[in-house]
C-alpha cells in the first residue's frame, strides 16, 4: 500500500512540476506561427519537387542501362 501512495504522490509532484514548467514557456505569437508554417509548407513542396525530378532522372537512367544490356 505504501508503494501505491508513493506512486500517487510522485505522479502529483510530476503534474505540478509540469504545470510550473509550462508557465515558463515562451509561446510564439500568431505571426511567428504563420511564418514558420509557411516556411515548412514551402520546404515540403520544394523537396517533393526535387525528389520527383531526381526519381524520374534515375528511373530513365536505369531503364536506359537495362535496355542497353537486354539488346
């Protein structure tokens, strides 16, 4: 029973410390969130386009090499 009481108390302590730490966090404002979100979305599309081009070039190259060996 003492272990259960100890576990409950340590859980309460953890939650209280968590609340205290969350009050110390500096949260970004809306403008910062919108800016970083836009950067992330643009980066994702840029990398997707880059990988699509590289994938198509590699696929054509491999098809060409395999085609040369099968003739």
